[in-house]
């Protein structure tokens, strides 16, 4: 099956620093990847849609200058949390879409997530 | 507006009892509906999708367009079914993201 990896799995950083999270589709190409944020015991909140070779589409309320997304290749998208603060501490999850033949369905495969803790 | 509603945050059932996890949706058009499951300390994974009309691990879900529902059912719950279940919908376009419900935690008691 399609596998999506994330790196790092866990990161602790000081307030004011920037953190980059990588999302890779290991055995398929993904023109579209998605970034989610999950608070403890809550659902996934979509942050942005990452399209290969073009600018990401951010959801309302998500600061594009704070959460920089780059989708430079068909297998890699990165999320950079700039000038991180304690309130940015969360579980960040990416997913990659596997397009169905003829547009009949579109399944997303999820990465294992990255736990960010900002001190 | 697109919305997925899972009214129960927590559902506890005894082993062997039937399970029904409720999901209602709001979408202008014909969405694709999915159930995702997240076992403890594991990543989110697809359980089933409405277009395939399949049964996975004994779970089934039927799309009821009249009631805009996609409830997940299993006739006999097993302890290993304990997990977080998310109902989600998507448009048919390749760039349409998934919209998730808030999730229901299923706890199967031995």
C-alpha cells in the first residue's frame, strides 16, 4: 500500500526558533498533500492544501507567513513553523492523495505525525 | 457549507454487542464519504469508503442520501475495535481536502 512518512517524529524547540517538518510519499507520487493539526483528544483540523509546483492554499485563520509550506517535488512537502511559540505546540499530520482512476475516488494516506513542543 | 457531524464523543459497548457510530453530513453536491480509524499510538488509516460498498473488519457503512447519513455498523464488537473513529467527506475533485468529523472514541469492554 501507499506509505507516507514524516520527519521528525518528535521535536522540541525553544520559543522563537523555526522548525521544518518533512512529509514524503515513499512509493507513489502525490501532486496534492495536506497538512493537518491535531490537538489532544480532538479531531484533525485542516491547515492547508499543498500543490506541487504552486502556492499552498491555506484555510481560514491559518497564518501563511507563520506556517510556510513548500511542495517542491511530487514526493515531498515541507511545513516550516516560523518563530514558534508555545501555542504552536501540537501534533502535525500530513497526508498525500492517491487519485483514483477516472476520478471515481480519492483516497488519502496519512503520515504518522510530528509532535512539536515549543518551550 | 461542508460539515461532518459525529454526535457521540465516546461510545462504550460490551464485547459481542452491536455497534453503530453515527455520522451525518452536509454538502452541496455528491460527496465521497469515508470512515478513518486511529488505533492507539498509530497513524490514521482508512477503514472504508462508501463507493466500494465493502465490509472491512466486519464494519459496514451505507450512505443514506435522504438522511444525509453514513453510519458505521458492526454486528458484534471485539476488544480490538477500541479506537478513535473519524467520519470524513470529500468532493470528487483531486484537490478537494477531506473534511473530518470530531471523532468518536469506541471503547469495547470485555
